[in-house]
């Protein structure tokens, strides 16, 4: 008598969900960990420079991510697969690499240097409603009423988070409102990621995930390095080989990049898109909690007001996602397209 397969399948599915939850916890804490590392570096200046600057963390973290992606997806970079890519595919891949691999992380890391981690986390929630709106407008995608209302609530929550900030030196006066530069940079980073996601949905949905991820990370890292050299000068990465930097980057790269990315990829392979989307929706809550536990950064009144609306929006949007039946297993969504969709909900992931 053969044993039923249901328990085995259930264990396999729960295992995939566990990987997703672990990855989400790691990614959500990455903002607070990044800020903490730069604070540690500020206490151990080399010359007149912080060896664990945001640029060094981003550059070295991306190199760690690139090595991991090559180990996982390197086999997809073969002549047969590459010959199938058109010139339009390469142009789109380049645009995505510039927007989400270089411009967006650069803006977000600079935002971390100018404002509270919680503000960057909450303002980053601008990305899902913008992506939804542009998907409907440009890609003619259909959304249900739950997703629509959720997007509006989240958008209003982000706007309130930005305009209700108390006055500081790093603010711009626009239309009678004091807008924080850090919050504006975080919003600009979200816009860049949104543009990247739309390009990816429109032109790259059938590109193998390995080619998409490796090319974006590699070219994005090179472009970010070149932009930083032009903006900050040739000595900006003078301490990039500092042993003090690398002893902390082994921790950052090993935990945030290698372990987080490995768990995330493993979870995506054995879970549905809707489950991954549900897990990613908890990211802002865990991120704010991590900022409090790691940095002692308590939420402010504007963050409570804006964050509450954002959480309501996330809940309503998740109800809308539950009502959909699309998943990788059903054949309606490619792995690359699903990866893009879930990344939009996850927000900052440390790289």
C-alpha cells in the first residue's frame, strides 16, 4: 500500500514559505543594518574618511551579490541562449541596469545618509502604487477594485509621510511645504525602480532570470562606480580595500546578500507568486521594528500617520492579489516577470 503524497507536498510548500519569510526578515532589516555599519565606520575614520561609507557598502555589497548570482545562474549565460536575445532586448536590459541597478540604489543610499531609516522605508512604498498605475496606463493591465483602493491609500500615506516631516536643515521649501531632501531622494529612487519595472514587464518578461539578474547587477555596479567617481572624485573609494571595511562587509555580504538572496531564490522556486507577494507585504512593518531594535529609532507622528495608511493600502492590495489566480505554476506569469512583480513589493533589499 502506497503512502499518500499530500503530507510530503505540504512539507515542501511550507519549506518554501519558510525560506521566503527568512529572506524577508533579512531584507527588511538591511536598511537599519546599513545605517548601523556606517555609524560604526564613523567612529573609526581612516584619515578623514569613513571606511564604511554608504557608497562602499553599496559597491562591495553588489560585488558579493554578483558573485552569488553567477554561481546560481551562470549556466544560463551560454551561446544558444544569448543568440536568442535581440538588440531591443539588450537596450532594455541596459535601461533596467541603469535605472534599478545604479540610479535607484544610489539615490536610496544617499537618502539613508540624510533622513531616518523609517522615512526611507515608508517613502519607498511609493513604488507599488506607481507601478500599478503605469501598468494600467501603459501596459493595459487589469486591476480589481481592491488593488485600486489599496494603491490610492498607500500613495496618500507616502505623501503624508513626506509633507508632515518636522523642519530640518536638509529640507527644501516648495509651495509652502518643507520637503526633506532625503525623502525626495527616496521618492526619486522609487520612481527609477518603477520605470525599470515597467520596461521589464513590457520588454523583458521572457528573458531568463539569470541573464536579467546578472546583467543588471554587473552593469549597474559599474555605472554606479563611474557616477560616484564623477560626482565625488577619484579618492571617494580610497578605502574600498580597507581590512576594517571588509571585516564588516563579510558580515553584511554573508548575511544580507548571500543568505538573504539564497533564501529568497529558494523560496521563489517552491512558492506561488501570491504567497511571495503576501510575505513581501510585511517588509515595511519588520523594517520599522528593526530600525527601533538596531538603531533605537522610534516612529514619529508623521510616520505613524503615513505608515498607518500605507499598511491599510498594503492590506487592501493583498486582498486584490488573493482574488487573482495568476502564478508561475499556472503558466500565466514568467519567472522573470514574477520576480519583477515581487521585487516591487519588497522595496530596499540591501543591494
